[in-house]
C-alpha cells in the first residue's frame, strides 16, 4: 500500500501492452483485478468496480474478483 501510483502505472502498462501473456505470466484478468484493488486502496471506488467487472467479464470463473466486486457494490 506504499507505492500505489507505481503499482497503478505498471499494471496499466501491462494491460495496455500485453496482447498474449507469456506462459507463466499473469493473466490479463488478474491484472485488471489487481488494478481494481489498487484503485480501491486509493479510494477510487468507481474505477475499482470497473476494473473488477472487467476481470470477471474476461474470466467468468474468477471467484476472488467476484467476491471483491460484491464487497464493493
């Protein structure tokens, strides 16, 4: 929770520049989930919900993202 702006920048870069993740790399849905958690910690609830919704849309069986989204609604 100390370097949230840096985490946000790295996650956005990963999301925007990754077309096909390398084997053993984080899935795009996971990056959206992580970015959602960063936004939540920054108090940006609407943006957090949007990222979590994207994570669930990309990976419908992403249970942790579903739980976090439910918690934020």
